[in-house]
């Protein structure tokens, strides 16, 4: 199982994505958050095909389509964090910390 913990930024919400795959392709998702937009995403997004998510154009995947339907914030890092977690669960990448740090000068 792979777990991604995404701290979304100024909104203060954390999205926890648990992903598991037994065949390296079908990935079951369990998404937990207090974000009302991501709660809708979590209710709909229970299983994805990792190859369809990771080897097609971004806007063609089920994760992106569900995100686009419910999230008014296109810059939310929950989208990329979910895809990275799917990638690791399917055995297509090694787990590694990824950060986005935004500052103002």
C-alpha cells in the first residue's frame, strides 16, 4: 500500500490518499480529508487503472476528470499528489517526498 499525505496550502486542508494494487494496474483508493470538494472526489474515486491515469494526457484520466468536476481550485496539489500515490501503489515509481514551497519576495 502507498500513502500520500498532501498539505494543500493556505486552505489548511490535508488530503490523505491510501492506494493499493495487487496486480500493478488496478489501484484501489481511499481518500480522507476535511475539504468539502475533495470529499466529493473521494466519494466517487474508488478505483483507477494506473496505466490509463499515468500514460495518457493529464486531462484524459479519471482522477483529473473527477477533480475537474468537483474542485474549483486548479492549482490544488491534491491532483498531483493523488497521481503520485497511484504511481507508487502500482509499482511504477519509488516512494519519495515531493514538495512545493511558494514564497514571496
